[in-house]
């Protein structure tokens, strides 16, 4: 079998085409890489914008929280501003009870009744409470925590301070303010209260969390809690407030309140599902699969182009071989015709028999030329899809027998014996010229590639409403993997090339095309045990005159082209 070969790049145009295709792959790769990096930067920019939005929202939330806390706490400690400490006397902590209950009112009366107020004397760390009863452990914890905070953290210009801690198994929020005997003196006492979380924590933070945290131009009409989740934690990580829904920290930002507010950490997370609402045009989609698909598609197209290039190269070589083969086949019979014609013209024949022999050879070679030219013309029409046939009912065996008689001189010249097993009376619609071309091609193929002295069998039979014609030789046969390729135009077996057997490579292609025009099929019988057996199947056949006899004959040219003799029992009465 002819191996597939890639074209050599010695031709400048061919080399340029391959270089351009290769450069196309490179340019496609560069463009895909640039698009990929641009998509990455686009995605990074969009995600960074979301994080910036989250940070802005956290900062806005912190501003609102600071304003609200300042209002609540300063209102609660307002009585201390009006109180004068005459002689160093410290008023009772109940002094801030009315203002605290008004400014920092709990959500339920039970929570209000459970509130207590304290005064820590910073000079001796003593503590006095009023309101709800407190345990000694809680009072000690308050005194120690407040005193330590005033000494180490509390600023001179602070109006109040807040503390977050844990005592007795629960979170506690303390708000306190210091008092001084003189404006520039050290604080002598701290007054404060424990805020119920429902005032200091959840209601305040919840109301602010539901308020718009970004400009309307960014958020549009989307509700705040549909975009963001808010959490507030102290420096120890204790949760002071968290939205009912929490989102991953993929797009999040944070802000920290001032130290006099207890330095709580405010974190805002953007909902991934609603993130595209904050980005004009939405979040960029992952373009990697599309880019990979496009690169694969381009590479596939270029691969197809290269395969087509190889195919064109092979076809070019096949056409070159075809021209060479046809030229060789034309030259041989033309040389024979010219030589014997010159012999006759110059009167160099010595007897009547030699003269007749010369004329027979001229006739034989003329038949070969006619057959070859007919093949080329038919193949040309098939390539242009211009082949036409005019089927007419005809006796298949009679037509085959007439063709065999015409081919007999060629067979005799090559020492080939043709055995015909023809069933008479098979009527089938056929184009007589096309059938003649089919039979001649099959016979020429069998004689040309078979051994000298072989017997070629030709037969016809009727199977239901289909007529079958077969031609079998005694040659080396055809390998299974090549039984379909032999029908391709210009295809020739390697052994035929190596043996330098003349041939154009279009005979079987013409056979299949002409048979297809009749609505039939042509194939190589795989069950043949010796040589090659080609079968032609034609539709719409019928048997006339109730004849199903098969007359085996041996076609020879010993007594003329039409002479034949009995050959005994038929080798085949139908396809094997």
C-alpha cells in the first residue's frame, strides 16, 4: 500500500505556506495569551472594586456607629457635666440613672430593671453601685477593669470610654466617664453603667446595618441587606453583632472604631450572588474555556489545512504518475501500430499470413488505444460529474459475450484463457457502452495483473431481481486492508509500482462510477480463495423465456475473434 508522505519543503511557495500556517498558530497563541491576561486583570480589577466597596461600606458603617454611640453615651453622662464636686464629695452613681434610662433605654422593662450603675473611686479602687443588685465578683471585676483602663488607656481629652469583656460566663459592655476635681487634674472617679446588648448592641447595629452604606448611584434600589453582611467584634474576637446571613470573605472590607469606643472591628462582606449588581456590566465570566476552545479550533483548522496540503501534494503526485502511466500505455500501442503499418507500407512481409498477422496486431493495439482513451474520457466526465447513461433493456449475457469476443485477441496475446459461464435470458436495463467499458476494465485488470497462462473466469447469474456479473483471475489477490482503496482514482498497489506494470490507476474507479449510475454496486469478493474476484450487481433484472441454463465456454482467438469451444462443467453458477 502506498504510504502517506508529507511534502518536502523544497518548493518556495510550499515552504512559505507552511511557514505562514505555523506563524498563524503562534499569533493565535499570543493573542489567546493576551486575552487571557486581560481577562485576569479585568477579573482582578472587578474583585478589587468589590473589596473597595466593602471597605467603604465598613467605614460608612463605622461613622454611623460612632455618631450613634456618641449621642447615646454623652446623653447618658450629661448630668456629670453639671455636677460640681464641692470638697471632693463624690455623688452617688444613681445620678446618671434617669438620663441613661432615657438615652439608652432597653427594649423590654425587664432589661431596664436589671440595669445597674457604678462609681469607681480611682484613688482607692473602691466601687459603689446602685440600681439592680450585683455580685461581689462582678463589682470587683468592674473596679479592676475600669481602674486599669483609666491608668493605661484612657486619654485626657476623652469624654467617655467603652469596654468589652466577659465575666460570669456572659459578654459585658461597660460605658463610663471620668470626673476630675480640677480641669487639669487626674481623674478621681469613673461613673458608668453596663449596657444591655439590646441597646448598645443589636438594635443600634441592626438599624445601621439596614441603612444604605453606599451612594445610591452604586447601590441603585437594591436593599442594603441584600448586598452586604455586617459583623461587629471586639478586639478579643467576641461577636457583638452579626447579620442573620453571613457571606464568605471573598469580597470583604473592615474598619476599626476609635479606642474610646473599645476599638470594635466592623467587617462588611459582599454577597457573591449580588456582587455583579455593584459592577457595571457584572462580574467578568471565566473566558479560559472559550479561549482554549478557540485555540483548539484554530489549531484544528490549521491541522486540516496541513492535511489538505498533504492530500493535494499526494494528488499532484498521483496525477503526475497518471500522466506518466497513460503516456507509457499510449506510446506502446502507438509504436506497435506504427511499426507494423510501416512494415506493410514498405512491403516487407514475406507471406499472406505475415500480412494478416500484422493487420491483427494493428487491430489489437488500436482496440487497446480505444479502450484506454475511453477510460480517460469516462473518468474525466465522472470528475466533472457529467457522466450520463441511457439504460435500455438488454440481454446481459449476450452483451458480455460480445465484449469477450472483442477482448479475446488481447487475452490471447498475453497467453490468458477466458472461461465464460453465462446464464442466458437475463434482461436488465443497461447502457450498452457503459457495460462494455465495465467488462473491458475488469478483464484488462485481470489480464494485466495476473500471471501469464492463467485462466480468467467471467460469469453472470440472476439472484431474485438483481443480475450479477463477476470476473475472477488467478493473480496474487489483494490484501484486506486495500480492498476499498483500490477503487480510489490513481491508487495503485506497491507491488504494481515495483513490478513496473503499466496502468493508469483509474480503471476500477470508472467501473464503480458507471455501476453506480445504473443504481448497482461493485465490490471485491472477500470469500475468494484464490486471486481476485470482482462482482458487479445490477438492479431490476428479470429472466426471460424461462431460461436458467448456463453455457460454459472458453473464449479463444485460434479460429478468429468469435470462435469458442465447450469447457466442461461451469466453475461458478453464481457469486461464491
